[in-house]
C-alpha cells in the first residue's frame, strides 16, 4: 500500500482520479476479497489507484458504543490484510459528530468529487450514508452521472447459499464453529499482536505462556483453542491458547495467552499471529489452582491429539 490518507484535511486529489469502494471491511472476508479483486482489476484497466474508504471508529461504535459488536480485526490487522489485495490507497475518515451530521450531498461532493476525484465506485446496493442515512445507491448513481463517475453495486457473496458477512463470522466464532468461520474468511481466524511481559503465573504452574496484547475493547471469541503461531523463525509452532478473563485467578481484563508445545525461547517483543484452529472448551472457573493445572494438562493433550490427526 502506497498511501494511508487520514481525514478530509489530508485529501489531495489527482487530476487522473482513482477507483474506490466504501465500507468497514471488518475481517476482510471472502465477500470483501471479491470486491477488492474487482476494484483492483478495474484500477489496472483504467491505470488508476485502487482506494478503500473506511471509518475509525466504525459507525456502530460511534452511535452505540455499548452495543457495538466485537471487531474481527483491529485497524492494524485490516491494513495488513488490505495490502495483500493490490490496494494502493486507504482513506481513513474519523467518524465523529461532524461526519455523522454531514449531508449525503456534502459527503459526495467533499469526499468523492473534490477529495478523491473518484472515477469508479463499488458499493452495496443497500449502502446508506450521510445525515439520518438519507444517502443511498440511487443518489450515488444520480450524482455519478452528474460528475462523470461510474457507480456499480457489489452483489451479495454467498457460499453454499450462506451469505458471507462479518456478522455471520462473528456468530460462527461465538458458537465455536471455527470451520465455518474459516470457510467464510478464506483462512483460519487469527489475532495478532506483540508478545508482552505478563505476571509469569503460567510459568509457576508449569505451563509458560506468551502473553499477547490484543488492543481490543471486545473480542469475538473466548475459551481454550488449539492454535498455530506464526511470526517466528520456527513457524508455524503448535500450541494451546486461552482467550478470556482467567476466572479462577480473578483477572478482569480479556487476555490472549498461548502455551507453545516443545518450545523454550525468549520471544518478548515479537509481533506474532495466532491462528485459531479448533475449540477445546469454554472458559470456566475451577476450585483452586490444582484443579486448573489438571485441566490445563487435559487441554494440552486434547490439542496435541487434534494436531496428530489434523
């Protein structure tokens, strides 16, 4: 990716313009990937940069912060994913009171016409935007004809009659159906982050863990999982991960802890990716540390058994 444009004030349209799409692109799933491929192909045909327009925070997080669903991917993970699909520009607009109160016509004029000089736009035919969500696909088509940019809709992407969506993937993760999530994403679900120092409690229990900073207010899955870790010289490394609040110990914050099998190296500060492959069990509270340690031993054996036949 050649450029990340942050905010309206950093827009500087070229005379040639760009091809663009608008959305949250949470998880960059197969439906998103189809749109990105279509956009990149059109950009290549026209000799124009493929541009993704997105928002931080996401609109639901602005309007209903307490009820907003957990993200599949945090912003950095989204950027890394978009780099893989020939996206040359990412335009990130802060979703605040000003943007929420902007009329649909002003949004088109300020962003698409004057800001980016869009020549080709891909959006869903149910896309709503502008104050009170008064802007729609019909308005975009009308304004596109007036300002000489083409507007096309991205059709619903389905697999085996199941619509691919971020919501459907979150539901699959909540239900522990990692295979369905993988089918909809095009790869196993993953979280990434930097390995940080923790309280070293796992080491004292005989199961040292890599503690990975999530930088998330909410997570789309909790429990104990068989995982593969990437980002190290010996990748992939198999192990078991716990995502949750460690109720037996009384931890309040959601943590991602990974115990790597047959591994004993200092990896503090490394940026790693954890791929979730199989759910072992839900998180639960045990009656003391001996019961917890006994369960961890059973969990590790369950995960090893999974990898033996996977």
